[in-house]
C-alpha cells in the first residue's frame, strides 16, 4: 500500500491523525533502512538501573507497523540488558532536523539471544561489525588503560566466521513493542502534536494535543 508523505504546509488541509500515524511508521522504516536518515539512531531510556534511569544512543535496525515492533542490537552483557530485565518499560526518542519532527515512544522491550530471531539477525551483521560483540569484558568494565576491548589481532581486521562465534553468544536483538507514540511537528506557523496509545487489547486511542 502506497503511503502518502505528509506535507503539512503544501496544502490548505490539516492532516488526519491516521495520516500522521502512517508518517510516523514511514519515518521509522526509513530510519531502519537508511544509514543517513535522522531516525537511524535513537536515544533509549531504561529505568531498571541502580541510578533510577539511564539513557544511551542505539541504532534502529527494524520497524514493523503491523506488529508495532521496533528493534535494535546490543551486547547481552551491557548494563541496559539487566535494566530491561528488571523493568521492560523503555522510552525511545527520535528527532529529525530534516523533517522538523520529534517522536517519543513508550514501549515494552524483550531480549532475544540464542534464538531463531537473533540467529537470523546475526547472519546479516557484516564481519567487521561483529567485532562490536567480541570485546573481552562486559561494556562498561573498568580498565587500567584506554582500550578497544578487542583481542589485539582483531583491531585492524574483521574476524573469520569461526573467530566471531564468541560474538554470536554475546549478541542480542532487543524488540520493543510500542505502547504509545507522541508526535511533535515543528513549523514557523505554530507546532502540531498528536498522541497514539494502544491499550492491553491493542485498541488505539488517538488525539491531537496542544504542543
Ligand atoms: C552512534 C552510536 C550508535 C550506537 N549504537 C548502539 C547500538 O545499536 N547498540 C548498543 O548496544 N549500543 C550502541 N551504542 C553504544 C551505546 O550508546 C552505549 O554506550 C553502550 O551500549 C553501553 O550502554 P549501557 O551501558 O547503557 O548498556 C551506540 C553509540 C553511538 C554513539
């Protein structure tokens, strides 16, 4: 199904909420597929840590409107995984300077490691990127000197399939099921804001909001 891109000020008509929701998913899909897209990276907030809340950048890997799922990859040993296990409620923040759009998402996250979904994703990770999951200690482990955490032999080359097997064990896909989206569109003529929230029965409630 072709989705019309939003052009708020190209016409006299205000968009419908359904068109805004389609645009949100279109931007998420573009962000997952285009490395230069502003939505390719996002800020992920977790609340399950000792400090109360924690925030970091991750790369958007997949977005699926039908299942309302948004995915990123991570190292199973990283702090965020323990935080998500303690409390799966996460917040995701996207901002596109190009499209003057902020998207705030509340979601429930689940960790996939060692299953079919993780194996399929791992198969798509290029060899040089597999090194991200081959650092010798958990991300955030204190070290006595500035370190890549990699075995020295792998600092300037990609690992072989055999070598990268250890990375596969550390590799996790985090799938976030969207519960609520808050869309904010900035314009010189006054901003626009809308909310989309799904209840436990997947019923959608939408509303315009005062920006
Ligand atoms: C541009 C950019 C992209 C990143 N992408 C990811 C990612 O996709 N997954 C990930 O786990 N960490 C990614 N990181 C590193 C995280 O921001 C963070 O430093 C690391 O995951 C440790 O976070 P934690 O201690 O909260 O678990 C990225 C960092 C930057 C700057």
